[in-house]
């Protein structure tokens, strides 16, 4: 009788521990924050040709071109 109680207790503890591993961590962080606007640049050498760091209109033009030609499946699947 005692051995059966120990087995049930152990099984319950394993079940509780395995279910507790499935919980999601609270997402309290807000990610990377920066006071600089995104078009100010990062100082990286890996930038799109034609984009000038700090120029908002150039930034918007590059985003528009990327959205239209690079990330639009309708324009990518058509024969050129």
C-alpha cells in the first residue's frame, strides 16, 4: 500500500513538472528601444545602394521599392 502511494506521488510530481515546462514566459520587455529614428541608420557598411543615412525620403523610397519588388509575391512570380 505504501509503495503504491509513493508511485502515485512520484507520477503526480512528474506530471506537474512536465506540464509546468509548457508554460509561456511573460513578455514584459519592449524590445530594442532607440531614440534615433529608423532612417538615421546604424552605421553598418551593409546598406542598400542608393540609400542615404538620415534622409527620410530616401528611406521611404527604399521601403516602397522593397515592398513592391522584393517582398511582393505577385510581382516575383510573373515572367520577366
